[in-house]
């Protein structure tokens, strides 16, 4: 099942095989550039079977969504804020990479119970070679991005899901995005300069989950965001790159659960 209705809004996503109906807390997981709900598959099922209603969503223009892409981080935040308001229940946001910018912006547009920012930074400049390949819809773009996204040990180590490939699976996921999606996502991430300002307005429980070996959003680049958020909780996972939820699924789901429950 990939179709859900929150309030009056239809959204594509994955809930870990459990219903998200009810008025209890709801966790919405937001993916990064040119990805979709499937990057959270090692979290949604665990959360769903541990008493946490969770929905990994497809952003407009991504995955199974039939909506048009948004033109900026702010427009995605407007869309997500409408979804939060429609839920009419406590909503906890979890974002990865581009999704962290969207989550930060959403907190000023709707009442959010908490945010967990996975693989974030004050800014996300994009390597010219990657941006050029993405603009040309060259398969090299997915290859470059998936290669840089994982730590050295993850590139050669086993996937937490037997029979799957961390790098290969991510490359295939990025490669199946519609033409232009990756370039537009990367360009809007590079252009967005509001992370620190948005972080400065956050007054809800906030956790940053960072990979110690992240080359795309290095840990030091998150420092301005951390300093802007009052009492931010920071969790750094050793030996892990940008795709924290895939490389360290146990730490990721436990961090999300701890933030949601206030542990």
C-alpha cells in the first residue's frame, strides 16, 4: 500500500505495514534529493511494530507521488506544513539531507512536536561535476552521488538487509527518478541559505543525527545549525557516511524513537 489520506490530503508513502489511523503521535519521515519513501524502510517497519505510527512520505514529484515538484525548499515546506496541519494530531518530523531543510522550514509554518535531522548542515554546496552530470541526465550523476554518500566501510560492507547493496541500491533509486528531478533538487539545496535562520526559531525537541565520516554534509558544517538551536541533542555515529539511516539503521530508529518519546 502506497496511498494514504491525511485529513483531506492524499499522499504516497509507506507505513511499515501498520495502520496510521488514530489521534496519537505520527512520525513523518522526509527523504532527500531524488529519493523516495523507500530509504526509510529499515525504520518504518521497526517503528510501526514498536508502537509508533510512522509514515515515510514521497515528496511531490518523487516516488509514487502524482503531484508536480515544488520549485524551492520553502515551497516543499509549505506543502509539508499543510500535511502536518491536516493530520490534526501531534506530528514528529524526521528529515534526511534535503529533507532536513524542509523540516526546519516547516517548523515555522505549522505546529510540530519534534524534529530529527539526519545528515544535515548549515549549507549544502554541490560539486560542479555532480551538478553538471545531473543537468545532463547523465547516469554518472547517480553513480557519483551514491559513491560519495557512503563511508568507505559501508561501500564494501554488507547491507543490513541480506541480498541488497547499499551503494548499488541507492544508485538505482536515484537513477530511476524522472529526468531533471535530481538536478532541480541539488540546485535548490545549493541555493538554500535559510537553515541557520530557521534553526534559530526552533523551540521544540530537536535531535541531529550525523555520520562521523559524512563527506556530503560533514559534521563540522552542522555546527552553525547546532549552535542556533536551543538545547539541540547531537548524536554522531562513528564510521558512517551521509546515508545514516541505511548505514546505521539501528542507531537511526532508536534515535527517532527516543526523540519522539522524549527519552
